């Protein structure tokens, strides 16, 4: 087996190892991407509110 | 010692600015640490004598499990600070910790389950540690539910803080009970991840990965906090100016 | 006012409310009985099987009955504004919480405890184990009422209501369940159960000292 093949094969446990690491990657990436998107969306929403005129609701 | 200099960091605008300043560095540090840890864990560490290469799942499972508990503690401490000193920034930290902690717990559970299949032959065992993690996930989900159930963000954060603190007292009790329960219902045989003395070549990547996860946590926590800060201070002039700059 | 007087006043008020809404006061009992009755339907009537699961089933049913009956603990006071008056007016909130917990145990935990005798026996529970089962249910029930009062105060009047409360509280009940159910299982094997009972008693003491403050904090947050 070539080096890369052996690496992916992980001594027969490839499916287990790579699905774990894959899931970890997904979880970690999602947790960075989603908050950033949320922040941009919040800023956009606030900008729209600004453009429409002041509204001073005090409930959080 | 005069702690007055800390007071300005209670101001949300300063925290927002601090977050913006720090996150690029934390991002870079996380990526580097992950790279180092992955190379060490996936390539350099020798295969385990008993488990072969499947033990490499440890390098994501153990840090995730560690973080799941660390973040709960952080959430509870921030919650306690929020309740006692009524600091908005503490409420924000507490709120932001919850989904992150739940993600780590979920990751720990699934990777633990995946790791268990080659080790024990089944996808799930009622092992003390996995069961405790599962209960921890429910505790997190409860806090998240409470955060969302109240219309007032501040009250929601404080209610979640009370629940988190009740949970913090309960966690050692739950841990001990489940530990005790699992010895009742299965033999003391192979139900735990074996903890032999770990070879230094296997240990170093693990420590690096844990640091990577910690750094990552700091990074994403600060990012998450920014949306919360904007929501909390939405009527403040600095927020209005910021949103105007950002454009519609 | 002496603490005992305040607690007694709270308990009396809850009792009066129960007397006036007798049907509602019976709900925990009816639910408990129904819950237990589901199991022979689900598992069949094989004596050996039922006898093995009897204690566990009774325990889970008692737990669910406790969790679901907690919603009404503060609901009426919240709805008619009494709770707000009490909080704003400076009533002793920890004692209020304690009183509510005691009332909940008297109206829910204690009846369930008594009803567990015929229900347990109907599930082929060995009569010799009744003593242990009752002891664990008594201690566990008190613990559950105490923790329950805090979570009930936290979630009073929220969307999601009773199920949200149940979802929050069941993980916290798990240690009580583990020690309560396994005590009876151990008794069935002839093993000593003093350890489990002491642990449950310890949990009760811990709950007694900490939960009133949690309930007070919860009430203050919700009524602010």
C-alpha cells in the first residue's frame, strides 16, 4: 500500500477514524461560520432599522 | 490592588472592540495548534498495541469531552457572576457558552460511540462516562431551552444561570451515581476506556489537541459574544454607528 | 414571623387550594397509577419479568408523576399576581419555596408513596421489598419536591410549560432514581441497602439547604 493509501486505511479502521475527524471538522467549522453570519445579519437588521427611523423599544 | 481598570471592560463596547481585536490572533493560533496536533496524532504517534489505528479517535474524543466539562464550568461561573454582580457581560458569556458546550458534548458522544464500535463491538454501551456525557448534553439543552424560553434576554440569561448552577452542584452527584450504577449492572471488566500509562509520543499530540480546542473555544466564544453584545446594546449610539458603517 | 409559621402558612394555603380543587389534586395519583398500569400492557403479565421490573417501574412512574405535577405549584399564584406581590412585597422567598416544596410532597409525593403499595404488589413486587421501596420513595420524593420547586419557579408561565419543566428536571432526578431503584434491586438480592438510604438521606439534606435559595433566586428573576 502506498503511503497515502495506508494513511487513509488506518489499519482497517479508516471508516471509524475519518468519520470521527470529519464530524469534528463539521462541528468546529459550523461553530465558527454560524455566529459570524449571525453577527452580520444582526448588523444588517440594525442598519435597516436605522434607515427606517428610530425605534426605541426597551425590552431586550 | 485597584481593580478599577477592569471596570471599562464591563462596558459592552470595549468588549466588542476587544473581541474584534483578539479573534484573528486566536483564529491563527487555533489553526496552528490544530495542524500541529493533527500531524502528531494522525502521522507521528505510533499505532496502539491493542487498538491499532482506531485509538487515533482519542485525539478528537478526549479534547471534546474535556471541553464539554470545562465549558459547563465556564458557563456556570459566568452565570454566577451575572447573578451576583448583575453584569451584562457575564450574562453574555454564559449565554454564548451554552451552544458551544453542547456542540462539544455532542461531538464527544458521537466520537465516543464511533470509537466504541471497534473496541467493544457495539455502537452504544451504558458505560459510566458515556452515560454521564449524555446526561450532560441534556443539561446543556435545558439551559439553551431556558435561554430561548424567556422573551427578555437578560432574564433568560439569568434563569439559565440558575439552572446551570443547580446543574453544577448536581454534576458531581450525577457522575458518582452513574459510576456506581454502571458497576452494579455490568462487571468491572472492559467498560471503561483503558487508562494505561500513555506513551509520551501519544501524549504530546493529545495535549496539543486539547490546547487547540481551548484556543478554538476562546475564539468562537468571542465571536458568538459579538452578536449578543449587539443585541444587548442595540439602542446605544456606538451600535447604531456601527450598523450604519456596516451598511444595509 | 418565625420560619416555621411562614412555612406552615404556605402549606395550609396549598392544602386549602387542593381541597377546593379536589379533582386537580388527584391528577398526580391518577397519572402515577396509569403510568404503572401501562407496563403490564407493554411487557406482558409474566410474573417473573414483572417482579424483576416492579420496583424500577414504580420508581420511574413516581418520578414522572412528580415532574409533571410540579407545573401547577406556582402557576395559580403567578396567574393571579399573588407571586408578584409576594416577591415585590419582600416576603421571605426561601421559606416560600420551602413551603411550596413541602406542600408538593404532601399533595403528590406522599399519596404516590401510599399508592405504590397496592400498585407495586400488582406488579408482583415481592412483599419483603416493600419496606425498602417505601423508604427510598419517601426520601427520594422529598428530594424531588425540593428540586422541583426550584425548577418550577424557574419555568412558571413559560411557553412549553410542563414539558419544558420535565425536560429540565429529569436529568437532575437521575441520581435519586439510581439510588432509589437500585436499593430495592439490592434488597432483592439480599444485599444491605443502608448505603443507598444514607446517600438518599444525604441528598435530601443537601437539597434542603440549597434549593430554597435557588427557588428564591428563580422567583426574583422571573418576577423582576
